[in-house]
């Protein structure tokens, strides 16, 4: 659970970085390391929730289509 807390803290930090970056209109989303970190951390969080979750949680995450099949093993 401590690892999940770390991921959530990283995501919050990345969220703030992305917020401040969003005020720079010429920087595109796909060329932005803050957004990459936010996306990566989000996938890590959902991977962990999938691994720890019950059948209902796993079914919901599958329906979201946020994880690749190799992360749902």
C-alpha cells in the first residue's frame, strides 16, 4: 500500500506540473515530459489497483480500456 501512496503522490506532483505547463500555449501535449510522467503514473496506479482489486474492480478497469493486456496478468 505504501507503493500506491507513492504513485498517488507522484501523480499529484505531475498534475501540478502539467497545470503550470498548460499556460504555455506553444508547448504541445505530446512533447511534454510532465504529461508523460502523469500518464505513466496513472497507468501504474491502475495496474496496482487491478492487481489488488476484486472481480468487480478488475472488470471495471478492463472496461475502461486503460491498461494493456500484459499489465492485467
